[in-house]
C-alpha cells in the first residue's frame, strides 16, 4: 500500500502536469501517483555522497517536502562525489548548499534544513512526521540511531552504505520486515572501520547507491513494485555485479523483536565505541606517547634520527610520504609480520594520515615490548600543513 494513500489531495496544476509528464504516463504512477508524491515527505539524513543523488532525484520526481539533516560544511574534498554541492559552496553549511541546489532543480519543493548533527537528544523530534527517511550517513552511531528512532516512530527508512568500490542498500523498519539491528546486532570495533578519507571511495559509487535509495523511497510513497524489504542489495562496481542476500526479522532483536529491550534512544557513541564517528566528534584514538611534527623535524636534523614507519596503504603512500627522511611503508595490517626486523631499543616514530591508525600501531608495538615507539600527532597531513606545504593533504 502506498504511504499516505488515504490522504485527501488536490490535483496537479498544468505546469506540474507538464513537468512530470514522462513520469505520469507510467501506468504505475499516473496522476494519482504524482499527487501522492506531491504531498509526500522524505527526510534525508546526511547531505553527502549518498544524500546528494537521493535529494536531487527526489526533488526532480516531485516529492513535495524534503528535509535535509547535516551539521557539516562543504569541503573541497567532498566535491569528487557529493554532487549536491559545487566549488562556490565550499565553506558553506551543507544544508544551505543543498537547499539552494534543490530549489534550483524544483522550486515547488518545500525544503526544511536541519544544520545540526543528529543525536539522541534531537532525533525523535526531527524524524517524527516524515513518510520516509533516507539514511545517507557515513558512520555506525548515526545508522543505529536512525534505525532505532525509525522503529520507535514507525517510519520506514531506506539504508545505503558504501566502501571503496562496493555498496549496499535495503529498506528497514517497514511492515513485518527486519530492521538494521537484525542485520548488524553489534557494531564492529572502531579500529576495523576506516573512514572514506582513509579507505577511499569511487566517486560514482555513492551516486549509484544513492539513486537506488531514491528509487526505493519513491516506490514506498507510491506503493508500487517490490521494495528492498527483507533483502540486502550488494553492489560491486569493479565486477559490475549486483547480488542479493535474504534478510529476516530477528525475533530477539533488541529494538524490533518480540520482546524489545530498547524502548528509547540510547548513547550511540558509547554503544559503537566511537566507530567511524563524524568529523564533528572525532574518533577517540588510543592514548599513546606522541611526538609533534616540529619536534620530529628537529630530531631528524641532529644526532641519531628515529626510525620512521608509515602504516598507511600503498595507494596513500603514493599520494604523499616521508621517504626523503627515511620513512618505510609498513601497512598496519602487516605490522606484526615485520616485528623481527625492528629493534625494540630503537626510537620509532609512526605516522598515518591523521594519527588514528598510527596510534593503534604504537599500541601494538608497546604490547610487543617496543617502549620507545611514538605516534606522530596529526599524521602526514599535519606535517604537510606545518612543515612541508608542497605535500598534498587528503
């Protein structure tokens, strides 16, 4: 059944009929379906890689009320994949940038901007009253938060996620189908969850997955087709393959099960252990001995310089590195394999992009008896900003 199908709606104007003509002539849509879209409301959580195409196509399709939640500002590094925004928007609020772009695509769409970070204190009030929620977030605390709020409010949400060349999509909290917790009962350890900035992502991938999310939202509003309820769609762009995994509701699920134990929102940062938290709340890295970039530069120039290890991936090394100062590439996943080649009595400085993975590496070395290992605070990006501006940051 179409979401909000029982509402009394007004007809389409001649201009609307012309604008949506190619859609209206579809038998599954028709004038009545277009009117449902006109009076439908969809909230998009995250105006980033996934939220961008979803917002563009939902606005173009004629969804009458669109909400955008995002507490970040547009950065230059966003533009490779976040097609809602453009170069002049760098530095502006993402919701402001999104609102302007949506209005240019379809001035008839009512836009509601929420330039805040979604959390347990505001989620229920922000998510309440929408027909569909599209989750374009990029971290586990927000995904669990959106899931639980949608289950408690009875609002279906369209899930999407991306990683390097692969993506996922599904519809949760709808009908008798499963929720996100039925698929992922517990979040992964924070150290196992690299961000897009660390792992990379093919720019067109979020466009593909976000468009699938928009399609599912439109299908839910219209009540047509077979939505991705109880199905997880897996996208592999390198092989250009689509696969499905069947999902079932878990009777023991903490939020949608037969005897739920979560009946109100919880502390999701604590629940996820800081896993892939957004930039507004950086991941808390392990507490380890550190060295500042200025101090490292001074130590390189005099006496016996420390051994320098780079624990990033090979593709990151090719972007920027400290090879000129004797740095050696040892990806974090291979660190344990080279311990026999290192001297525990030697000073070792370890760096990555911003200092998170290298802190984990220092922790691992300390556990193996390397008491003189230091983490380079801020990583190579900090070195580039303060020591060598010729190095690119990413």
